[in-house]
């Protein structure tokens, strides 16, 4: 593996009640995080190919960890998202190199299909900074009930020469969703939009 991983962490959030109403079955989100050494920390490098390769490695690894944490078959995953937090000696383009060119394909394989773009966010910060991971339905971007997010932070990450990379996967949409739009059971899943 090209990624030099210092730490892996997996979190599962399970919501049983919302607005004093039961959520049944519970709404569940999983997030898997890798804290890696940034090979380009502190210097400008034109070719970010190493980070693109690392993104491909992490997409599969983190996606599988999320699915396993939820205890579901891959095809039961409904939403996904990705995010990266670059330490202060890195640049946002380092996060973009990990997240965009190659992380999506292995993540889609981990959740079986994934016709929609994977929502993403990136930022720079130090240890304990909160990273927001946007979520959207994996097969149809117009499913409003699955517009959501998850937050993650690690008290010691990222260090100045590190990047914290996160993937989130859910087994459902938002609890008590009721703002209309395309419903999950209406998805065609061909164009990634509907």
C-alpha cells in the first residue's frame, strides 16, 4: 500500500428517536477515517500522482470498513460521502488529489453500484478540527431524503504533515424526511440523478 497510515478509526451513529418519535428501524451512519502521512507536506509538487493512487487505495479500504461496521451487504448501502482534512503544511489540492480522480471507483465497488457523484468536502486544519462529510444517495442525486451529513474529528489528527481522509456510508436517509422530491423507491439509477 502506498499510503503510510498512522491511524484508522471507525465510527457508527445509530439514531433511535427524533423529535420524541421512534425511528424504526434506526437510522445508521458509519464513518471510516484514515490518517496518513502527506508525502508533499511543506513543498509544492506539480505531479500529485502519488496522492491520486493513495485515494484509490483508501476508497476501497474505507468504504469496506463502513459497510462492515453497519453489518449490511454492500447493496444495502444507501448514501455515501467523502472528505479530507489537510494538515497545515499541506494544501487543499492535496485533498483534491486524494478525493477526486480515483477514490470514487473503489468506493462504488464497496457499496455495489453508486451511480451518483460522491458528495465531498475538503479543508485545512489541525488536530481536533471538525470535518464535515456531506452525504447523498449513492444512485440518484435528486433523492432529497438522503441529503445529510456526518461530522468526524480526532483529537490528535491531522498533524501538520498529515491528511485525514474520511468516507461515510449510511443504510437509510434522514429520519422523518418529509420535504418531497424523488423517493428512494422511485430511483431508476441510470444517470446518477434520478
